[in-house]
C-alpha cells in the first residue's frame, strides 16, 4: 500500500510527512525532555519525559497516531 494519497483536488499528499511536520524534535528543557504536537492551529500539546529514550519512543508513537489521523482526513477529501 502506498503512503501517497490523491485528493479530489488533484493534489497528492503523504500523511507520514505531514505528521512528522506537526511534531517537534525532542529538546532538553531543564531536567526534562520535551516535544510538542500541533493537532490544529488552536491545539498544541506539549509532552515531557525524564529520559530521552522515553521521549523519542513516545514521539515515534505519536507520529504514527497522527499519520493515521491525517490518512483518514485525507481520504475524506477524495
């Protein structure tokens, strides 16, 4: 199955790239490792962890969840 979806407008979209663009990289802030997720223009969430491994692992999981969300949304625009 291909990751690229063709929408009704004729534009092609890759949900994985869109999801990665909405999740920041992990940054160390004080004693915590933090990343943010932008779900829409009014909904930005911040997650913090005590270890960089936990933060990186959760970031990958969240990218997967966002990819599925965008895949469903893009399919509705077909």
